[in-house]
C-alpha cells in the first residue's frame, strides 16, 4: 500500500516502508515543501492531530495529493469467468527475472470449429514457444503479443502447452498479467516475477548459550546493571550478554562473554536497543531491562521450547515480577490522504498458542521477551525514539511479527530509587511526550490513536 | 521455501529466514545433535564442502532428513478449469486475521436445472452469509463447509454473492484455499490472510543532511578517518556522520554532527557496519570506508536523485577512484538436502536504469553506495563476519535489495601504507578465509560457490 501525505496543494513527502508479505512492494516519494505550523492540539488519550511541530502540518481541508500511488498487478482483483473454454494457471506460476519459464496448463477446450485462433498478451516480458508444426501458425515469437492459429485443436494445444514467458525487465519482486483470449472469451491471470532468496540458517549448537544472547541497554544505572549481570551468571554461567550503554561517564564492565558498546551520551533508548540487537549472532535473543533480576523462574529454555515448537512465532514475552503485560493493536487503514487509526487495547489477547495453553497470541508484550533475531532485526527499534517508548516497536512490527505471551516464565525487578539525574531523562517532559506523538502521527500516517 | 539440513540419520537444525515477498513464510526448525567432523577440503574458487569445522558436517551420503518441510497454500499451483459454470476470484482477495470479508464475485452460471446445489469448503476459517430467503436453504452457517440449495438460480446467486469468509486463526501472513463445487465441476481458489502493516514515512526535509547520513566503520586508522571527516566537511558542512569504532585504544573523535560508537576491540567488520546502520534516522545513508576521501565528484545529491526517481531501487553504488566495481549473482536453488549453487560474476551487470543511462542494475557494488535505510536494515550485515567480507552482504540481500551502479559519482581513496598491526587483522589468514567459507556454505545452505 502506498500512502501520500499532502497539505493544501503542496507537493508532499512520503516514503513507505515496503510491506513485506505482499507480492510486490511499492514506494512512491514526493518532495515536501511545507510551511511549519506551530500551533497544534492533541490529547494523548484519544488524539486527533490538526497541526504539528517539525514534521508536517495536517490541515483538515486537505483533499488532494499531487502525485498518485501505484498498486502491484499482483494485488489486482481478478476473476475466473464462467463457461469459458480457456484453461490457465491462477496461482503459483513464478519466473525469475530475465529468465524463461513455460506457462503451465495453458489449453483451449472449445467445441468444433473450422479453425481456432488464440491470442496471448503480456507487458513486462515476451512470449516464445517451440517451432510449431506446419498446421499451426504462430505470429509474435519473442514479442509481447502472440497469435496462434490452427485448424486442429489438438495441434494448437500442443503448441500452447509449450508457450514460455520470458521476463525482460530485471526486478526482484514484481509481476505481470497475461491476457488469454479466444473468440469472445478472455481470461487474465498473474505471473509472479521474483528473484529467489538464499536461505539463511543458524547453528543451534547444543547449549543455551549457542541459541540465545541476552541483550540490554543501560543508562546511568551501573549498580543495577551489575546486579542484573550477577544474577544472570548465577543461572547461566557463560551465556553472552550485549550491553548498549549511553551513560555520560561510561564505566568499564568486566566479565567473560559480556560485550559492552559505548554510545554517544544520552543517544537514546531505542537507538540503544537497535544497537544491541544489531550485534546478536545467535538465532534468538532475550531482551531484558538493566534493572531486572534473574530468578529460578527465569527459565530461558521454556521460551526457546515454545519458539522451536511454533516456528511462525517471532516474539514470546514473559512476566516481569508477576506482571504479564500484553496488549493488542487494532489498525484501520483509512483514506490515503487522511491516514489510519490505531487502537492499543491493554490486557487484550487473541487465542492460545496451539499446544501451549499457558501462552496466548497478542500484538505486544512486556520488555522481557525471547525473540527470533532476524525477525526483530527486520523491524528494528526506531532510533528517533530517545526518551520514552515501548508500544512503538510492536506497532512498527504489526503484520511482521507474530507475538505471544506466556505466563510461566518470569524475571524479577530490582526496586531501587531512581537518581535525580536519571529521573530527569526517564520521566517524560511535556515536550518529550509531544515529540513522540507528533513523530508517531507523521511517521505512521495516522489521523487518530487511542491508547486503552 | 524451507530447507532442512541433515546429516546421516541425526535430527538436524535449520532455521530459514522467511523469504519476504512470498505470500506466506514458513520456518521449520530441528534440533541438531551431530558429531563435529574436523577434516574438510575446500577450494575457494570452485568449492564443494565435504565436511567442516564447527557448523556442521556435510556427508556425501546424506539422503534423509527426519522432518519434512511445509509450503504455503499461497504458493500452490492452481488452475482455472475450462467450461466450468463457476465464477470466483483468482487473485486479490485478502482478509485480515480474525475478521470477516465477503468473497467477491462468487456466482454460478449453470444451464436450466430443476434445482441447484453448490458446496463451499475452507480450512482455516468459517463461512457465513446473510439469512437467506425461504426458497434457498443454507447448511453450515459459521462452519468450514457450506451447502446452498435452491430451485432458483437467481436466488441462489443472491445468497452466493453475500458469502463471507471469517478467518478464525490469528496469523499475520498466511492463506487458505476455498473449494467451490457444483455437480462435477470444482474450482479451488486462494484467500490471503494478512495483518496490514502500518506505513512508515520519512521526513525528507529540504536539505541533504535531512535526507542522508554518512556511515562508516573504523579500526586502527584514526589518521585516515580524520582526513575522511575533514574532506566530508569541505563539501557537506553539517551532514551527520556515524562512526563505528572497534579500535584497541579508542580515541575521542571531535566535531559537530559526528556520532562515535565504541565497540569491543576488534569485534569485527560487519558487526561494525551493522551497528552503524542501526543508528541511522534518515531515509538514506551513504556507506564509505574510513580511508576514502570526498572530492568534487562526490555528489551525494546525484545518487539521491536516482533513488528518488526510481523508488524500487534500494542501493546505488558509485566509483572508488574510478574503480566502478560491480558484480552479478546467479543462484540455483538445488535440492533441499543438498543445497544450492551460487555464482558471483565480476563486472557483470543487467540493463540500464530507465531514465539514467549512466546507471545499470547489478547484484552487488563497491563499498561506496547510497542506500535506502529501511531496506538495508532489513537485510543487515552479518556480525559473524569479523575479518573479511564484502559480497556476503549482497548475497544475503539477493531478492531483497534492488541494486544499481552509476558511473558519474565517485569518491577518492587515500593511499597510505597500512600499519603492521592493522595488516595483521586486515590480511586474511588461512583460517579466516576458511572460516568465512565454512560459514557461507552452512549459513546459506550451499553445495557450491564459484567466485568469478
């Protein structure tokens, strides 16, 4: 889906992250030249944004966008029409870019005629077939339109069954439509044009430390971090721990299998999370906050078991000191110019995970979770979110991450008073909260958000 | 596509990165319990691996895998059969998980009968329709199989056109097949079940520094890095530069808009690249090596122009001191147990980019390129590649990144003798090269690689 952001009759900017999972992804960009409107009103609870800060202004009278958007031919609604003598593939025919593949199953099953003529047309490639017998004429070898004629239906079908499509435009993920016509019957069917991916395998090894890396971010809390690290070592003596650190005066962190990364001071929460995850080499990583505490109930193996048994899962959350927080997200796409609506419903989950009645599907979980490394790396933690954020990761992950929450694995939480210096950054100021909302509305092209 | 890695009759491990772009992704994992075979022979040029190091051993007599693999219903080859009275959608019908949507275009166009009966069947959801008139009987409300009967074809079609599919299993990207049957005619068509994604927009601003971040990795080359940074500032006074640094004795890097990240010493090349890219907040980033040198020909705007004009592009490379290196990759999937073959062809490109005759499509380019941040973050630089790597990024990106090379933008290259200490890490030792190949064979499930 491509969205354009428009204000008045200005030319606008939108870059849409390609929706993985659709047959082809579309991006459209526009140049933005907008005045910045400073006045805005928004309420974090049920918010509509009328104007805002540095990203954009949304004027309620916006109606037009100078540029349109494009949709993939592989999303186009197509039908098989009834009582047609044509036989053709409707799904599963894929060719590699700049390659030729026979179109499977092309046939004509017409009643008796003195002669038969079929026409095939394509747009992003050309058609070929074998040299036909004398009784069949083929016009349009290696062209976009091929006409096959014969007095013999059988011989015409022998030629049809060998028709090949050759993709002539290099593209890694696109499609074409074939028009197949006989008399007043016409069928349109899709061809997917895709560059195959190379598989990526992980070595699971035999030990939890080959399968899971612990990742965390720390800021001005070395005491708590050391308590966390000691508690990890009590139960997992050699599991690797990655620490992203944007403290003002970084301290040296000692210990085997601890990778410590020093960031620009106060660079930010999600920048640190994205950094830590970028360094993981194991199949899974376990996210923990720097003030958590491993206990006997922090059994990483149980989370791995669920993930291994249910390969579609990407994130499995647990409980933080018996607080099994989770939420669901409802997203309504809305009109292209206006944007969509997003609802977060706390403590709302979907059904249970097959075979694991203690685990339920949801849209987001607490900050203690096991995740499939490559899946989370593909979504990422937006480094623009510096001070406060949580649900935003799961919102960016909507439709990309399958998330579950399991009630039987928990981690402790250190209760230590926050230093004044830390609190200054941790407790959101009014402009932090507003920045976050403005970013959210612009970045995710929303007209409304409701946090419930 | 799901691949399983097997050795002898052991139970094996494979985790396949979901191929984005296919209608549904499948993962299958296996537990590995393998002895490690130390003997191996491989030649970097044309390599077959018979056994290897720490990742796995590939025994030439491997034939079986204990577990199978699954394919998505949305990849299944389906056909529209000829002379059928059934009308149905063949592409474009998508429902959201746990939601109901009317199946478009369902109709029966049969000849005169005393009565008509159609049967619809699904697997991952249920079927409903409106309360029918008295002349139509509907059996199977909210069930997987629905039977609709009537003496009136018109009334039966009125009911058919309101049949809805309700997805009953929460899944973000999957599909179902509908069987639609009348007398001896049967059609099978797909339903895509997808959680829509929330769009992600970038603010392009009005200045190159709002659009592009420069990213680099440095190791033991502070002199060269400073020369690079000075040369950047000569032409781009406030563009942000991200530096990932795994030097042994990190030095402080001064300067506005320079973000310096300190890594564990010698943590590695691709770990550093992945780190740097994880911190980018602009729509594009420009990758440069720490010994490059900006010149008057280093016009980032020209690369941005191409990317903006051709939204499908993800990476656009230039030249490094007139060396416009590029290559194409040919990948043959091979058998599931044996793996595929990968050929890298240097100086091989595809056709030109429409509208930009100086730019050509390829599979990989030199280490000076502008990239779409989200696209590259989705592929990533594998942090296991510590010492030497280049093509591996583009191999991981095959089918995910559309890559081009343009001859009209170049960057300089500082020619400074390498220190002995640096060379010790930079010049690959035999075990570095072998490690890289072993990783490559295992990770990408290959049986052969050819570097040309």
